[in-house]
């Protein structure tokens, strides 16, 4: 029986690419008593209501910046998946306080309301841009990660557990480079920022399953990082639009050549499992013996760094094409 069977759960930012896929998966494969879609865009909620209908679904308009609204929405909820974020890098650079209000202060609101409302398990979505951040979006998500990890001490006797899932670019998400390249195919030219660029890639299906696994097995305080393939931007362009020419336009402000999901500074607290890494909190309350009871966790090398350019797993052009044949791409 799934942990979510008969449970009441809520997803913030549930009208986004991840949220919609997560909601569909939970309704199809699990049996929740109630599933609350929490987001601030009434049009997206209306459109989602036309696409997904189920007696367990509840649609709740609200913003994570509004603490009082969170109290009302979280009443009676047992599990929260926090996916709401302001995530567009250029928009965050131009409107820094808006990103801070949503990604940092909004996360603090979610944490405090979860504790006060007696939520049992909370999983927050992170990003590779939170490791060694070079833009404001990454910096706000790093702060959010720190808040959710530390929240396990803050909850005290309330025993609300908080964990973080961190992964890379999502193949099937709106706003990613893949649908952008698909749109550009008609022009015959793909703009490339830097031919050396590499990125981690994960599908929406894999991301949803990772969050479901974390809800099922979480201890509280850990950051979960899946083992996923890297791909160069040039191979990606070849996979999506082999008929197009490429034009080098230069790297954008706040953009890296390569992404990192585990820094060398975190290596001392990182262990490796067969399909993922776990960054353990350096805290006296961490119950590692409970989390790793049924697994074979291996410490990583002291100078280990999980970076997209030194990754041992690489996606091929044909491998991505196969994914594109099976994975639904949002926004196309």
C-alpha cells in the first residue's frame, strides 16, 4: 500500500509542468483522500480543471507569500510538496525582490504553516542552480534549501519532517531549451550560447517518481540528488533539429557553462546509493541510521563533485530522440 493511500496532500505551484504531471500520477497510481492544487494563477487553474477532473481534487487559489491563505489551505493536510517558485533567471535578475519574496520568504511561510498545522511530511523541489549559484534564482533556491533542512530542528516536538529533492533540467517542462529549439526549427537557425555548455537532464516522469519515492522513504533533513545523464548543447541541438544551422550568440548573464548538483564542499556529508546521492545534514538531530537502514550507502571521495561536465553518464543524440518520442513536451 502506498504511503499516500487515504492521505490528504497539497502541492504548491501545482499548475506548473511538474505539478500537473505529479497530480495526474498520484490520481492514477495512488488513492489519496484529498489532493489540493494550490497556485496563484486562476487561468492556469481553470485550464487544469478542464484537463484533470477527479472527486479527490480540490483547487485552491493562493500565493505562498500570503501566510494567512496558507493556514486555510493547509488545514487537514498531511503531506505537502512545495513546487512553487519564481524560476525564470532573467526575470529574477531584473526583479530581485520578487524572487526573494516568493522563493525565500514564501518558503519560510510554507515551513512555519506546515509546522503549526501538523503536516507530517514536506518535500521541497530544488534545482542544480542552487549549488554554487551565480544568479539570483540559484541563490534564492540555495537559501530555500537551507531553510527546509534547518526546519527539521525548528519543528521540535511537532515532528514535521522536511526533505529536499534536487535535480537538473527537465526534458518535458515548459520554458526549457527543448521546446525553444522546437519553435526555432522553422527559422532554420538555432541560437547557441556556448558550444562547450553541458547540462543535466531528467524527464518529468523521473522527477515525479523521485518525489514520490522521497515522500515514501524520507527521514527529514536530507537532500536527494538523482543520478541522471549529462548532455552537451551541441548534441541536444543535433537531436532536436539536425536540419538547422547553429549560431553562437554568447553566454547570457547569470548562466554557467556547466551545472553542479553536489559541490566539493558537500562531499564530506554525501553518500552514494545505486540510483542517487544523499547530502546529509551536519546536525545532531539527523537520523542517518534510520534513513539508510535498508540500503548500502557508500561515502563519496573527499574531493567528489557532481558536475555536468565530469559526469560519467552521458545521453546520446539517439537517446534524447527516443525520449522525445515518448515524453510529452509542455508548450509544444
